[in-house]
C-alpha cells in the first residue's frame, strides 16, 4: 500500500513535467517479458512498467522504475521426489542510471546502465510429494538487488534487456522490455 501511495504522486508529477516545454523530464511506459531458467527452477512472466526520467546531460539520465509482474514458476529436482509450483506477484521499484554511447544527433542510440532495486514478492506455492497429499502456502519476501541493463533508444521507442540479481529468496531473472517515451525529445 505504501508503494501505491508513493507511486501515484510520482506519476502525476512526471506527467505534468513531461508536458512542459524544454524540460528534461520524460516518462516511459512499456511491457516486459521476464524469465529465469536453471536446472531446478524455472520462472516466466509478464510485466507492465512506468519509468519517470530526468535527463542530466545528452548522455546521462536517472530514472525511477515501477514494475509489477505476474510470474509462474516451477521447481523440480531429480534427486528429490517432489515438485513445487506456484504463482508470484512481484513488485519491483528501481532507481536506474543510463549512459548513452552516442550523442543525440543519432536516430538509434545504444545505451548501458545499472539499477538498484527493491523486490517485493507475494508467492503462492503448491508442493506435491509422492508420499503425501499436495499442500499449499503463501510466502512474502522483500529483497534488495541490482543489475546491469543495455538497450537501444530509437526515437520514442526503446528496447531494453536487464539482468535482475534479486537476492537469495528469489531466482535471478532476465527481462526483455519494449517501451515508449512521452515528453520532450531534443530537437522537437
């Protein structure tokens, strides 16, 4: 609830700022496909995100990303005779920084960056073993994570790949994002 309370004023402020001429504020909205996969744990899901941004220079910007995700996961181990599956709601709040590798005169601008994130997860798990009836439980986790990011800025459309290192309670995952930027662009 605190996150929603803090998110609404930030979104209103960023929308107001993006409507003002010659201001360095922008807002990106988009969708993401998140996935992790290793030998015993697989998680996949979809997310929508908002990312208000402040541009300091032509090459550097700072942002706050709000990304709610719905994830499905399954864990099975060959040496253990059990299967664990479930669904997750993951809310990620991140502070991100991006550095553009080319100047604003290019139509397509590659960039690299880093994020510092707070992951809040609500997990519903069903566990099944051969010797007992399946049972379920709810789990709540919070963890601080970080991750590198890289992508392409193509005018108002952005493609982004992120590696989210989430801490020990949740599997690290890769996100593939497509976004659209609102607000004043240089030269418009």
